[in-house]
């Protein structure tokens, strides 16, 4: 039995030890005041993931990102110059919500109220009956821009008008390390969305530890991730902390006995539970400890994105807080474009299996939230395998206390 602190593959033992071993408070999951502080000091201050560039394939492609905790809605749109920008979804005339569709294609965004029209770069192009607005400066009446940048095709926004840190600086060495992953080749997407009655941190917690796998996923995929014979509990390894972000590796097993449909899918492709089905060489940026039992790397980019990087596919979990006890969870599973029906079958099988696994993950979240506020306990107990959960809470607390780690 290994532990985080003596595991041969731990990279950041010192930083991890500095987090301590005390129980962590439940208050941040249930306190409206704490949630308000998170809104003001995290979600209105830091870079936040909102989507992928594949969602904006051409000039004029847009999607709307609702940010209910921050009381705003954003239009994320590709300009005629190819640049991805984000704007508050609010008409400068009388404040109407400009775009009501979730996504689409628009050469011009026209307000339904009085017909003011805006170009994809946010500039105002048309004001009906403009003469009734004497002295109106069209150039000063464009949409309100929000800082936007991309990293490896991931689109991030920052609501802070006094931006303290660029995206590259914010992502730091972790962003650089993951640069070799072929995100741009994995463009076929299967997506899920759920509105959960659970705090956003509780949702993220469920995806940054493997301790639950043997129990919560015993009916679905646990036997694919039990690791070697001496690692029956899916103990993760390779923990590394990167300022506000973190990564770890999850072990896999080749001993899973596939069901008949799964065996067929394994013959043609690489569902996420399949370690031995062949495929491309593992990108050098993955499996940093070179563990032969490696299955995937589990990365969380603060505050709202968990990235599960497999060899040949990857998964994003995006968490958007609505209130202290409500979160929108969007999962997206990316593959290379299917070359034929067999590829498609393998991908569909993998997506369905993943959906069932994610339903198991989601099953505990609302139940936990429903008793967090009972007052029965004021803390939760975290083991060494849950060090990423501990780190997330420490980072949130740093921000809420007003002393975030900025830069590297
Ligand atoms: S509120 Fe948009 S045109 Fe009047
Ligand atoms: Fe899980």
C-alpha cells in the first residue's frame, strides 16, 4: 500500500505536505456569503473556460455563454478577421439582451427591440432612424468587450476590466507542458449537460480523485482502472501542483473482461476503458512519470475546467456556478473524426459507456449537497488520495481571502 507522501511517483511531495492533513470546512459549500466572495474574487477576476474553437468554425459563428452567478450573458463570436472575441450580451441602446439563440451563425447581430445592428467584432453598424439620436457617436456605442484569449483551442474569458494577468501567465508551466497534446486533431464531440443542485466545488471534487472509482463505479468501469495487482483502489499518482492548477495520473488495468458489445468496440477503436487496443503513441506530455499502468491524466485548470486526457481522446468537464447550491455541468468527449462505420461504432460505444459512468459520478452530488447544511458536521475528512480536492479548497480560500497566487 502506497501513500501520497511516500509514493515513488509523487512529484510535489513538499508542496503537497504543506497543505496539511486537517479536515476541511463544509461552510464554503453552503454559505451564500462565501459564494458571493467567490463570485467577486474568482469568477469576476480570473480567466474562465467557456468553450472550444471548434464551436466557432467560421466567421460569424457564435455561441452564448450564460454566467448566472455573475449576472451576465456573453456572446462568444468569431470575427470576419478570424479572431475570437467575447462581449456582454447586452444592447447599448436600452439594455436588451441582444442574442437569444444558444448558438448559430450571424453576419450581423440585430437587437429585437429597436433593430440596432452590430458586426461580429462588436461595432455598431446600423441605428434605425438615426436622426432622432443627434450627436450619437456610433464608434462609442459598440458592445462591451470582455477579455478573451485562447490556449490550444480552449477559449477563456476574463470579466475583470483591470486584467492583472494574461492567459499564458495564468496557465503557466502546466499550459506549456500540455502543448504537445493533439487537441486540434480530436474534433468529433459528444456532449452532455446537466443542471445540478450542488455547489460547483463539490462537482469538481468528484473528478479530481480516483478514490471513489472502486465503489461508485463498481457496476460500470471500476475494473478498468484498478491498476496493478497491488493497486486495487485505483490510487492515483504523479500529483503535481501548479499554482492554482493541478494534475495527476490515473492507473488502468488490462484485466477488464469486456461485455460482447464492448469487445466488438475494442476491436475497432479505443473506448476510454481500453488500454490495450492499439492506437497512436502516447504523447510525450502525458504520463509524466512513465508508469506502465497509466490510463489517463487528470488535469484541473482553475477555476472551472477538468481535463481528462487519454491517448486518442479527451474529455472536458466545465462547471458554471449558478448559486451556492446550483451548478451547470457540461461534459464534452472528443475523438478524431471517424474514418468509417467501425470507428463510429467504437466512439458511440465509448460515449455511451462514459455517459453511464458520468451518471454515477453525478448521482452523489445532489445527495451530498442535500445534507451538507444539516449542521451534523462542519468539516469533511480528506485522505492522501484526495489531495487535489484539498488543493482546490486551499486555492479557493486564497482567492477569497484576497491573496491569490498571481504568476509564477
Ligand atoms: S434595446 Fe436594443 S435596439 Fe433598443
Ligand atoms: Fe468518477
